[in-house]
């Protein structure tokens, strides 16, 4: 099936981790993924996107978060998260039957849309609908129901009013990268790639993609659920380890951020590496 560039953009935006975090985080994940995809996967997507630059994934990465706020795309909003009805900080965990709502969630959406994209049996219009999926699966509060994933927990950051979810989406990542620009994303990605190749993450990177498989709906679901469970665990260990009262109406730009930064680094690195291998797996199935 011949695809146009806009359809290719939607295809990329559909994939896991491509839409993790805020805009700058999205781009960082994409730059990491670009570094680790196979040469055939790189050629495949550069050809589809009509972009042979190093930015071919990063340039389209923020699209799906914008689309969810349009009239046409509002149906995709539940696909960005799964509402784990657990009991942090006492216990964390994701139960697919319990936590995936009637309108869908990131785990089921990832499975369903990946199947449609691989099959290439849908019409162009249906492929475009399928490709609306966005996967914020690496951000812990996208895998938590408490206070609407932290959106209902008011906090401050550098003296400005915000909420806990937004602090994890943008403020803390930007405190690491030094800014919100695409160049900040590229520099951050370069640092994380060094850690994956020869630094702190070298020994564990293989474990991040353990069990990754897109050959069946069951295996796609199992992979997505594993990643959601992994992210959700940080709600208990790092996001609110001592309960809501310790963060609510507090400024998180000091000690809290210092504690959270290593987890944000790790999760961004994971999702970039995972995205690369997921892209490779999808292209392998299509071919």
C-alpha cells in the first residue's frame, strides 16, 4: 500500500514511547530511538517521511499530544494512559481487567493499533484512525489513577503554580536537559546514548526489551502491560513515596527534583531504546 508523508507521520506518532512526556521529552525519546533503529528501519521511515535528516523522528514526535485536544482527535485521549486503581504509596500495580476503561487505555490501544498497522489490510482512512495512538507509557503518572494521574495534586515549581503530573511531564525533564527546545532534546539524548552504550545503563539495556514481541495480539499486550507496570512502580518508590501530603502545595524544584531526576533519565532512556526495537519489530513484520 502506498503511503503519503502525512500518513507516515501518523504512523510514527502511533508507536510506543514516541509520545512520552512533554514536547521536549518526546523529542529526546525520538532522538534516542533514531540512534538505535536498524539501517533498514531508518530507511523505511525516512522514505515514508520524505526526510533524510537526523531529525526525521523527532520532527514528528509531538504531533499526537496536540491531536488529542482537537475535536477530531478527542477520542484518542484515553489511549495516553492507564488508570491503575492501586493504593500508592502502600502498594502499586497494574491490573489490565481492573484498570483499562471502557473507552480504552494505552495497553489495549497499543496492541490494537499495532496489529492494524502491521496487517496493512485497512483502508488509508482506517489506517489514519488507527495511527492516532500515543503512548505516554514511560511516564509513571500516565500509569496511575490517583488524582487523575497527579493532575489533581497542586504543587509549585520554581515558585509557579502547576500540578504533579505537569511537573513530571515537563519541569523535571527540563531541569535535566537545561531547556525545552529541540536542541536541548538532542543534547540530552546524546548524553543518554552514552550511558546506554558504555555507561550506567550498558548492563541493563538488554533487559528493557526482554520479551518484546509484536507477532501476535497477545504478545503485544503482554509487552505493553509489562512496560506500564514498570512505570507504575515508580509512583510508590519515587513520585509519592511518603504520600500526597508530602508534595501537595509544596515547591518541588529542590530536593524532590534531585531525587526524581535519575528516574526521569532512566525512563526516557528506556523508552527511546524500546521505541527503536519496537520500530524494528514492526518493520520486520511488514516486510
